[in-house]
């Protein structure tokens, strides 16, 4: 016979057993679910990592592309900078060339104006009385002597300067102090002689009371003065200490009447020779004799003041 109490006790014990067994099962079930969830999370994380890795790779590639683009842009910028520098230099050169061309144009305008003035002067001279002009022969020796013996700042007097040949030659070699004296007053400004000489004296050299000059040039002048007057003139210049040096160029055996309407062009010593010069002007030293194209000779003579040792 089953004891009811025992049955009840057994029933309670069974319930407790079931309860005891259910708890681990539930825990196991929960654990299994958590594992599944963890595996799913792991799977998601793995996929996310892969996705991020792919994105990182893409970003790395994009960065590389951007770096290459940046490098190209830097190279382009460098080229543009160099091109800008080149264009700046070309612009500067063009500006300088433009300025040079402007100056050349201005210079050509000035030369044109000068040539126009010279042409007008030449036309005027051809239609009016001309001034005396000496031959080229003897000029080289004269200028050579001056360059070797006369300072650029020395005072020079050109006697009977005519058309200003000696004055122009001396200015070309940068001589600074050049005066001129001539008895003939025609066409001075028309020929621009007032621009060649510092001071022009219109006076007969025989009556001219001159100051001291380091050099006096008688370029084809003495033959226009009578022998006695010419000798007295040179002797007076030397004795009165009026100059340091004298240059005389003179044609030999050259007869000439007045020309260009200028009575002073007549030769009053047409019989000049080297012997004649030695006889009448023994203090003059011959430094050159040049033959004229149509015959005849030009002699160049010098006198120098003696200096104390």
C-alpha cells in the first residue's frame, strides 16, 4: 500500500529534479544562443573589417592618385613659374629693345634734322660766298703731332680757320679748348662754326692781340700773308711768349687768286719751297711733306718753346 505522504514527498522530489535539470538546459540554451550571436557578430565584424580594408585600399589608391595629381600639379606649377620667368625676361628684353628703338628713332630724327640743316647750309653755301677749305694732305701728320704733344685740356688757337677743318678734327679727338680767328666773317653760323669753336674772333691775325695759347695752328695760312709780315708775326708770337707750340702747314709753289668772293684767299707767297722755308723760317722744323693729288706738295712744320731741364 502506497503511503500518500511518501507519494507526495516523491512528487516534490521529482519536481525538484526536473527544476534542477531544467536550469542547466536553460543555461546551455542561453549559452548556445550567445555563441550563435557571438559568431554572427564575429561574422559581421569580419565582413565589416573586410569592407573597411577594401575601403582603406580604395582610399590608399585614391591618396596615391591624389599624390600623383599633386605631383603633376607641382610640376605644372614649376613649369608655369619658369614660363612666367621666361616671359618676364622676354618682356624686359622687349622693353629694353623698345626703349633702344625709341632712342634710335629719336637719334635718327636728330640726324635727319642735322642732315637737313647741313643740306640747307650746303645749299646756302653753294648759292652764296663759300669759306676757304684746305686739302686733306698734311692733316694726318698734323693731328698725329697734336695727339702726341698737346694735352686735351690745352688752349688751342686755329688761325684762319676757314670752314673749320682743324676744329672739327680736334673735337673728334675730344680736345676741349679751341678758339678760332679769321679775317673773313661770311657764313660762320650757316656752317655751324660757332658750335665748333669756343670763341670766334673776326680779326686780322696781324692786328690780333691774343692771350697765351699752348698751340697755335697756321693751317694753309702763311701763304696768304706777305713774307715780311708773316716773318714778323711768327717772330713776335715767339719773342713775346704768346704760345708753347706752333704748327704750320703750307703748299709749295702754289699760285692762287681770290676765290669764293673772298679776297683773302689769294696766295702772297706762291714761291714757297722747302729751301724757301729753311731760309726765311729757320726755327721751324719740317715733320712731313705730302703730295697733292693734282701735283704739288704740302709741307708741315712745327716750332716748340724750349723748356728748362
